[in-house]
């Protein structure tokens, strides 16, 4: 079971493999995408916040340093969830 970094009711964003615009989703959809579709979880907060607490399996890519080179290791053939 995922241990959320964000409280219930807050949202994450997902970019699906169809290359659409980001869409807000809630915790249940995050869990479904990760468990059933193998979605990637990307936390965009600073490293100190990531080290303090994050969803199990998430990788840290701070928003301030996010660029094309940073996302090379992310499987974009599946949904990518940022929070």
C-alpha cells in the first residue's frame, strides 16, 4: 500500500502515454495506476523534503532542476505521476 506524502484530498498530476496535458488525479487513481499499470512516481519537491518523506517507489526530480536530460531514466511508455 502506498504511504502518501500528500494528505487525502490533495492531488497529483499524471501524464499518460498518449502524451496529453497533465491531469489532476486523486490517491485512489494513483494507487491504481501504479499497481495495475506500472506508472512511474516522480516527486518534484526539493531533496530534503523527499528524504523526509515520500511515496514508496517514487524517484526525486526537483522541479527546479527538471529538464529533458533529467527524465531520461523514466519509462514514458507508461503513465508518469508527479507530485
